[in-house]
C-alpha cells in the first residue's frame, strides 16, 4: 500500500508579501500548525478570551449564549 504524500507549491517572496498583506500566515494557507511562540505579541483580545471560555462550557450553555448573541446582533442591525 502506497502512502499519499501531499504536494507543496513553491511560494515566492512576492506571494509571501501578498499573504502578509491579507493578514494570513503561509502556514495557515498550507494548513500546517503554527508553532507556539510565533503568534502576534501582546495580550489576548477580550472577545477572543471570552469565546475560548464559552467553548469550554457544556453545549447547552454554548447554545444559550449563541442565541443571546444572535438576538443582540439582530437588534443592532435592525436599529
């Protein structure tokens, strides 16, 4: 049985600059994990921390929070 080896495209410096302009890392585009310590510097944004905490909650709580957020967003879009 032969294993399938993914083919990687060559990424030119121009491509890298273009991806940086888009705010994406090459590793993300190639679906490779980003090593720890290479993320952006500074504190984690509050919303991101809150979403990470919500992800740890039971599904029922996540659904309730999701419904609340959707209601708030819809309310803001309507006004």
